[in-house]
């Protein structure tokens, strides 16, 4: 079996912007690349993310270790100085799924709220994600990827998630679900929004009664 550790990911500056450079002498297929690293499929159920900066590998592994066994996160199998071997998740991102299936079904709203609550339970400092980092797996189960900022960025309300849901045309149903099923948490988001925290592009959060009026 080939050794995925022969793969290298480095960063370089091109025209003033950081870009990742991948050297892959193996036959493992690259299935994704982002700002921090590249992902390669190892088997039917495993993949490895190799990072340009070892610090990102450390923080990703820390978050996945805390969440291991949880319903909304990939399983963690192995870590190294610049890589994390985790569960391979098959399926589209929630962003792509919503583009093809407009409208947010209630089971997705329930799971999105569950993801936020689980991040709070795990004491992540970034209680947030976005629809492009959520995979719709078999049976419509949602799982979140990309957690290197879970303990390094502070965000106490899921404003990235709300912004991406607004872009996907599904914000209102989610806000209504949260307001109905966890009114205290929804009120906390409204207070955080009013304080002006991370406000750039964050949608307004209507009063719960207004959401209910719109739904009837």
C-alpha cells in the first residue's frame, strides 16, 4: 500500500495571494482542496487531509477528537504532524443540495439546530459553520467538516450559517424552527446581533411573533 505521507502540501504567494501547491507522487485521488489543505481519498470509508501549515492539522485533530463519536462530525482515525485521517463522507454539500432541491425540509432545520447545540456542548469557541461545509450523507444525515477554527476563532452565534442560508434562500424556515423549538437560544442570537458582533452581511433576526405571522 502506498504511503500518503509522501504527499506534500505547501503554500506560496502568487500575485499577492496565498495558493496551495500539491505534490502527489501516489495514486491517491485528490477530492478537494481549500485554503488550508488538500483532501485525498484513501479507501471506501477513509480520507486524509494534508495541511500546508501543521498548526491547522493540530487544531482540526483537537476538534475531531473532542467530537469523536458525535452524530454530526466525521470519525477520526489517525493524526500526524501535518495530516488528519478521518471518515470519508459521501454526498453533496448542503449548499449544492439546496441549489437542486429548493426549500429547507424540517429534518434539516432540526439537524442544523442540533449541530449548533453540539458545538456549544463541546465548548467550541466558534459556534458556527456554513452550508458549504455541511455534507448531506446517506439517509439525509448532516455532518460538518472543516473544524480547524473551532478553538481559534470566537463566534458565539452561527452568523456564517445564517448568511449562507440566506444566500441559499432558506433562512426564514430555519429561523422559524429555532424560534419555535428553542426560543431562549433564538433570543440570545438576537441580542448578539444587536450588539454589533460580526455584523458584516449578517441578516436581521425578526421578532419571533413576526416569524410566526409570516408562517400562518
